[in-house]
């Protein structure tokens, strides 16, 4: 057989990750806030993209297709929603001859904006201003500023002020002094007694209980401030480990009190603040902004829509391209053509993202209708494959859609991943039960147990099996520990002395 060069022609199909496909996948797994940031970057790079700030876009400027009020009633078939191709009224097709498109003017050409402004803009007058005086208040002082002011008022000696400032700098977020006072005194070259005297006085600063080395010192300082640190209470503080294990009989013996007095003492301990510095955390809580809004209609159906407050409104300024491209140089025309293609791809990606999210969310709501109407006990077991088969998408696509997305429902705001729970088999081949619903049932059983009949894990297993849930004792123990519920022995000790 002779070896010689040969030319063959073969035909094959391969999946190529184009930049546009990567962009569509990236947008799909973004939340609305992240999409807004991405669009802001594109607005800076692309002169043919504009943010739609007017209620009605001018002729020749096409709105992003996902920014139209897309609603997905749950009773509509998800496949029909996927096949629907919503286009804005008056919008030009993507393959139109842009040189023939004419527009008398738009926002990008300096024309005045017409119509109501949407977004963060305010009115021209103050008649609609609902803000109160509290909205204009200054920022709260930090804990260190608050302690520094008390330090200057309570200590006149410069050395004691220096010790106090050093102690303030060593505070942990909970208000504890994690460093050893011996090490602090050695580092500052001062006697330990002087450091401890300053620390003892600063433990009475507001809030009381700061600069303590452990929980016992923190609670003792607060009780001393209330004049309640008697020998019995001191004995209780010295045995907090027994209190945590609910060994009430031993505590009554060590403190020399009866059950009623011990209950009062425990009630006082619970009223104290174990982390006095935590209340001074000025960091604002991270609010969850829902990506989807859901509400109940009078005809007993649900309606879902994208949150219009977090979705950017994007326009493609075709008039600018039609006016500039014919007179531009070759390299400029190539640049404008590339920017126009990117703008159209962004619009198309946003449209596909909106339709996919609405389609997946509609199917999730249809599957979990019982939870939305009746509560957690009716949450069905659900996996990604169930939704993927119903909406005819790949599991990876459903996973990207449900990642970092929140939906506002009449029962609260939930992450879309919340609706996916593992299944627990039913007894005698019955229907499966959601793991979240079983956890909710375990919490309810323990909350309703009488003090004279504490339910053990085996007893909970028996109750659940009578209700049709096939579950093992170790699974009940795992769910109970995840709910931070003590075992039956600790609960029996706790309820033996009501506190």
C-alpha cells in the first residue's frame, strides 16, 4: 500500500460556543440586579444602545423585547408561552435595511423626553414627597465613637485613656475582649492591676457587658448593674454549662433555691444581652429584591411577571446608525455595524432570558400550587428534571434560571431553589413527601408536645409512619438537629422547670 497525500471532504456537526451564546448563557444565570449592571457596561461601550427613560419610545428606537410587560398566567401551557414571539408595536425586524429607517428624532439626538419618567427620578414639586424628618437624619455613630466619648468623660489620666483606647481597639464584633489582659499589660509595659482596673470600669460603659472575657463576665456585669448579682445568681453563672444541658435539679441544689426561684433566675438570664456590641452594628441589612412578582387573580389563578423596577429598559438607536453609517469611512462603518449587531444580540438575549425565566417560573408555580395556597405542609418533592421535562429544556438551563433568582409570592419572598426538595417515600408505596414538609411537620409535633409526654425520635417516627411517611430514626434526628431542636432528654429537663 503506497503512502501518499490525499484530500478528503468530510461533513460533521459541532457545537461552537460563540461570544453571543456565551453572553446569552451568562445573562440567563444573572439576577435582575446583575443584568442591570451588565447593561450599564454595554451602554457605556455601545453608542447605539440607550436606556429607555420615556414611557413611549420614539419611532425608530426599538425597546428590548423582555422589557415589555410579560405576564405568564399559570393556567396557560408553558410550551405555548415558549413558542410565543412577542414583538413591540412598530418595531423594525432585525434584518431591516437600517439606511432606509427614518425617525424625526429620539432621546439620543437631544430631543426632549416626552411622557412620564420611570425609575429613580422624582417629581418637580414637593406635593408627592412622602418622606419624613427621620429620612434626613444623620448616620448613627459607631460603637467605637460611642465608647470613645465615654472614655474621655470617665478618665482624666492620659495613661488610663491610652489603656482604654487600646481595649476599645481590641473589641470583637460581639463585644468580647479576646486578648489576654496579661498579654495586654506586658505589651503596654504597665502593671496588670492597672489594666484590670480600667477594664472593670469600662465594663459598666453603655452598653453594659462590654470588654468581658467570657459569657459569665458579660452577664455578671449586666446583673450587677441591675443590683441582682446575689450569691444564688453568681452560683448560676458559675454553672452555665449545667443550664445549657437543662440539669435543673443540680442547679437547684448548687444555688440553694426551689423550682420557682430557679425559673425566675433563668428568666432574668434570658432577658440579658449575651452580645452587647451586636446591637450597635450599623451595617444595613441586605435586602432581597425579587426578580419575579406573583399575585392572585380574582378568577383563582396566578399571574407572574418580571419585576419592572429592577429590569433595565434598553433602546437600539437605529436612526443614529441610518444617519451616520452611509457617510462614514470604511473602518467606521465596520465599527458601527459591529456595534449594531451586538446591540441586536443583546436585545435578543434579553428577550430569550425573559421568556425562559417566565416559562420555568410558571411551571414551578403550577407544580407547587398547593404550597402557595395551603402552606409548607403541602410542598411537593421536586427536582430539576421534572421542570426540564415539562418545559422541554435541559436541566442545566433550568439550573441557571433558578440560580440567584427570587420570587415575591403572597406567602413571602423565596429563592426559586427553595421549591426544589428531595423526596421521602410514602409507606406501602404511597405518594412521596417533600423533605421540607416533613421538617415542618417535625417542628409542629415537637412544638405541640405536652410537658408530661415528650416525644422521642422513635415516637416521632411512629407518628410520621402513621401519617404515611416512610422515614428512619436517624433521618428524624438529622432534621431535628438542623432545626436546632434539642433531644427529648434536654426538652424534658427544660420543661420540668418552666422558665
